[in-house]
């Protein structure tokens, strides 16, 4: 606790720096906030932020500078990377860092190459673990063309190699091809050019399960692979598939990448702000979405966070596990730093996959 807080008899949160008149209020705040070492932090004042969007506001990157963060915003403007939000030691170090931090767009495969990917062998060399990214492009079905049905699917590995890519013939008649964004025409979904939804589902499942039985991965991962994507539930529903939640890494629902606790950012926004390049311009290819989602996942997985050991890094089901009511008196005698060490996150940080 700093001297100003002591002088005014206030209790300051060691994570977000909020101050409280009573220690019991600070304990209740820690119980609700679920602070942890895995939250995005300012390199200058070390304040914890709930998301990178909040960190951007704190540093003045998003266009608004909070009054109490003026010093941080000035330092960041001089030596900060606007992609990963790190603050470097000097302007020269920043220039060298930016060259590696800002990624470039990977062009999608040509049409002739894409048309042949669904004919790849049904078996691939089996390995242990790893992650695959899934991307789908939807066309419209139904009387008004608003019902999303999958018409193109792509799966890549961590090295951005295409393992499966195909046009998919929907089960329902297509009433809106959405050519301006998808680039899909009726001839792409004809027999002999496209594959069926069932075949696409089977192929994606084979790649994900990697030789494991589907019933087994419900409780034990084994050789099964992590599934990376943006809006995975929507894509899986379109393929008529399901996959265990603990094996999914969705950039649309990962708390540090969300706009608010209930509102997601678009993949296009995340790619521009946290990878440094634009996607989804003109005709959109699922390969491009897969690459962006995989790069975001790898960047989040590469975050260097202190490890608490044991269950300290694992998300607790409820805050009462870390701050039970029967320990209230003991908790109120602890320092803010001790309370922070007790606190557990409410999500599983992707750095634990490394």
C-alpha cells in the first residue's frame, strides 16, 4: 500500500489500483474481480486490465486517455508498440521490435489449388497434441437468404499448412451466394467440384481426433488436437459437429480479446489491432481467417505470465474457493498483495498451453 493510501486510511487493490474505505470492501472487490497474474498489464505502472481493449484505453491507444494514466500514455507514445502493447527500453529497440511484431498478410491459395484439397488422403501422419484452426464461409439459405449454411471449409495446422480445404454442397437450397464477400458461385457447389457436408464433417473430425476415439476425448485429451477459430460454435453447428469445450480456443470468446465481458470483437478488428495487418477485404477466403485466428492464438499462448504453481493458475468455479466467507476475518488482516496472490482467474489462460 502506498503512503498516500495509508495517510487517508484507504485500502488499495494491488491489481487495478481501486481504493476502498474499508478492508472488507477490498476483500469483496477481490472476490468479484477475479484478478490474476494472467490479466493484461501496463508495462509502466503495472496496473491489471480486464482485457487488451481496456489496456489500450489506459495507454491512450484507443483514442481516449484516462486522467490517471497520462504518464503511462506519454511513455507509451514514445517507446510503446501499438500491436503487442509492450514498452521498450529505447526508440531504437522499438524499431527493431516492430519489424518482428507486425505480421504481414498471407495470400490465400489459388482457385485451382483450392479445388483439389478435398481430395487429400483421409489419413495424415499422427502426432501428439498441437492445434488446428478451422474456418468456414457461409452462404444464405431460406426464403430471405439469412439462414447461414456452410459452403466452404478450411483447416490448417500451426505452421499454416492447409490440411483440408473444400467447397461444401449445403443440404438446403442456396438462395443467396453472397458473392461480393464469399466469391462463391453456383458452379463451385456442383457435384464433382464440392464435397458433401457429411464428408467434410468426417474429414474435420479425423484431423481433430488424430486417432483418438470420440468418446474418450470428452474427458481425456490424449492425441486429440486443440481447435482454434473465431466463432467456433457457429462453424461447428454449420458442419453438424460438436467438440469438447476444454479443447476449443475461440478468439471471439477469450476474455482478454473481448470488447466487454459479453461483447466480442470481430476477427478483422483483432487482426488489425493485435497482428498489424488487414483481412477480409474483397472476396474472403476461410484460409485467411484460419491464419489470423491461429496467429492470435499463438501470440496469446506466447504471453509470459508468472506461474503460481499447483491450482493457482487454474480457473476456479467460483470466487468463494479463493475467498471463502468463513475466512473473512483472516482475509481482512491480509495485505492487498497477499490477497492478489490468493486470487484465481475465471478463465483458463492460453499461456498454459505452452
